[in-house]
């Protein structure tokens, strides 16, 4: 049994496709199949059930794959430790990021980071918060950028930024105040996207008492919500960094939220506690700080 074989079964499991796994590993499908069969013969068990359409791990295959991920991860830490000692910022960097955060960070991050650190092979995937945590636990990604509040003993969270929410209302909204309190909005149509707007720190009363409003939209994007409001009326809440994407006429439909309600979201960078690539982590935080509005950047990150 070799590390190469373990990497191969990890790739097969990730893609559930020999063709896609072979493309990632830069080998032919016959080579990949042959090495898998050789490993199965050596272990005396079948790791994957496969036919012309599907590739699915067996029960014992699931156990083998989990151990393979741990073994490969530990082996890679040896190389990472050497690179860290040398001060290198290089190698693979896999980041998971929430889909309601990515539009505001990734365009500039990819540009600036790729220019500044060309030796790093960057891979970014959008995934929801709990999926990011699970991918970190399994070692499938190196870092996650998600809503703050994920608390596990093995997880390290670095507060990144906090941004306020604003009200975005329809042009014909019957109450067009200069500042809105949540209580002002209870009798309007509300359109809420659960993933971005009803998280731990978005403590709007109507996120916790959903029967108050007539409409709650729990999927899609902020852009979709804005278009829904433009067509159907009512309101939604949008993060401050989305204001830059509004047209001039749409900006006239934005109002701040007053009162004592928490009307903001906080975002953190997550790594496992055993993550040792501190130079790589610093390269990411420095790049993010270079373009996130300074008034939003968390004091903890500045200190870090």
C-alpha cells in the first residue's frame, strides 16, 4: 500500500467518477482502475462498487477512505512543516467559502492573491457553513470563510469582519422612512434568505418569528432577492458590501436599520487547530485586509 494509491482512492471518492478523478490526477483511466484493483486485492476487500454509471464506496470502503484521508493529511504536514520553516508561501491551498460571502471577497482576492503569491496553487469552492466545517474536519480544505459562530474544540476561528445590514425596499413601498426599525417592517412583505440573513448574529425578530411575514425566500442569492422585491414589492435586507452592485436608482431604495436589534453579520476564517502553515494563513489574511473596508475589519484580525 502506497500514499499514491491512497490519494487515488480519495480522488475517486471525491468525484465519484473514474474519468474526473483520472483527469485530476493526470493519469489514464486504465492506470487508475489498475491501481485500485491492486489495492483491493492487497486488502482483500472491495473499496468501491462500480458500474457504467456510478462509483459508490462500500461500507468498508468508507472506513478505508476516512483512514486514507487522515494518513495522506499527516504525510502532507511533513512537507508543510519544512516549507513553513523555510518561510515559503507555496503549494496547494484549498479554501471553502460561503456562497453569500464569495461575491464580495473572491473577485478581488483571487486577483490580488494570485499576483502576490504565484507559487500557490489556489482552489476555491463555494459551500454552506456546515459543509465547510465538515470539509475542514475531513481535511478536504485548508481554510474556510464563513459566518462566525461555528464552535468546535478542534476548530480555530479568526474573526475577519463585521458588516451591517440595510433595508432594500420596493420603489412603491408604502412606508419610505429615512431609517427603519424592524418593527416598522412587520406588516410589509419580507423576503429573507436563510443562509445569509437568519444566522446567529442576524437577530432580526422576523427571522425568529417567521409567521409574522407573508413571504420568506430561503434560497438563491442577494441579487435574486433584490429582483424579487423590485417585481413583487415589499423589502429584504442586504449586507453593506452589496451596495456597490446596485444601480443608481436602486440605491435610492436603501435605508439604514436603527433600533437596538442586532442588524449585522460577522464573518470568520476557520482552520483546524493542527493547521501549521502560518505563513500561508498570514498571506490570506493580509490579502483580505488589503481590500475589505477598514471600518469592517475585526480588531482581532488586525492584532493577528
